[in-house]
C-alpha cells in the first residue's frame, strides 16, 4: 500500500534554504579566506603588543604625573618601536649573511683544493670506484641541472614578481590593520559590549563573556611577551658563544650580534624555531671557520637543553597551563593547516581553547540564569 506525504511550499522552502545558506556561507568564507587570515594576523599582533602598550602608557603616567591616559600615543610608540626593531634586525643580519656567503664563494676553490686535492683528487677517487672521468660526469650533471634550473626560473619569473608584489601588499595591510586595531580596538569593543548589553535583563551572561574574552586576550599577550623574553635570552647566549669563539678561532667578532639576532628571531617560531636558528648560524659560521661551526653547534645544543628544561619553564611558568603533548599537537595541526604562520599562532589558540573549556560551566550557568 502506497503512502503519500504532502508538505506545503513554505515547509519545502525552509527545508532547502538551510543547506543552501550553509553552502553560501562556506563559499563566502572560502573566497574571503585570505582577507580573514590578514585580519586574524593583525588582531593577533595587536594583542601581542598589548603588554608593551601598557608599559609605555604607565611610563607616561609615571613621568608626566597625570591621571590622563595616553593610550593613542602609547600605542603608536609601541608600534613604531617594534617596527624599528624588526627593520634593524633585517638591516643588520641581511648584509652579514650576504657577505659571509660571498666570502665562502671566493674561498671555495682554495678549500676545494686543500680538502679534496682539486679535480685531480676527484678523478683519482673516481678511478677507485670504477669511473675514469669523474670530473666530466660532474660537469655534465651540473650543466644539466643549471639548464633545467634556468628554464624553470625563466618561466616563473613573471609569476615570482607578481608574487613578491602580492606579499608586499599583504605585509602593508597587516601593518596598517595592526596599528588601527591598537588605536581603535578598545573603543570598538566598548561600543560592542554597550550595544549587546543594552536592553538585556541578564547582565551576568555579558559579564561572563567579557571575562572569557579578556582571559583569552591575556593568554595571547602573555604567551607572546614571555616568548620574546626567552628569545632575547637565547639570542644573547648564541651571540656570546660566537663572541667567545672569535677569541680563539678565525671567526670575526662582528658576527656575534647578527648571529644572536638570527637565533632570537627564529626562536619565536614554536618548537622548531630554535633548531632552525641554530642551524642557520652554524651554516653561516661554516663559511668563515668550519671548526667554529662545529664548536658552536655542540655548545648551542648543550645550552638549548638547559634553556628548554630550566630557563623557558621558569619564565613561561603557568601562562598557558598546557601539557607538552597538547602543545606539540597544536603546533603540528597549525603547521599543516597554515604552514609557518599556523605553527606560530597554534599555541596561543590552544591556550584560548583551554580558557573556553575552563569557563564552560560558568558560561552555561550564566545563560540559564
């Protein structure tokens, strides 16, 4: 026996409108993903600069003896300070890396002659393994590799230029939005809370929401500020190691500061940044003095163990209150979702999720009242 179910047009419209709305929202989010990422980065940086803005503001209040808050001036000065520091690091480290690379290229033939005995030594080694003309084989391989590389570079040069322009535009947008969030963020949030709470009888839910968001913002700012402190200590330690090496080996003492800046900068990348920074410094030192590179690698590995097990836990303390396995999982997920950027912001996001979990009972209780 057949049965028929009849529905009204209004019901059918409601039934199909929900999945269509979901698809439309997902499509819009996909199209706006780049813009949302830029806004997210800017907001993250603004939260990270919050402690510095607070310190600058306290400096104004203390030295100018006034109760008036200098929020705008403090935000601009803190922002300019960070931009100048980053620009200074690039200006100092960039030329040093280029000079050391050029020096290595100039010294490469002499090192090749001393260590391997030149092409004659290469050919002698080739004969021992059954290759009569190893030099010719290497030359042919290098020519083929260079031709392929030139072909790839030639076909992608226009795309590369366009990509560089796109990156510059995104960096400018991030810088502008970060400053605007610093200047107008508190005012916007006050207006939002005022609008949301207007006419509501249940004020407690608004208070709980403000408390949760404030805790999440503090997690981000506290983590970043303490990470910067540990990074500065790491940079000073690596710079000191390079300086001490300059007293006993052929490495130049002028490399101490740039090498310290390299490790300090890369330490800001969670979990893997310390390894990347130490490896880069080792490679740069290898161009000047191989023995210095080996000694630095050994000493820096020893120091890294002390830093990771003693210094960093002392400074970070219970800022995030996350187990190591959760931190590693967050970094891995963030890295595979958004690359290097995801690895950097993964730990603060995990800390924010922890705040939501901890405050979940209070949120439910406030909504029921």
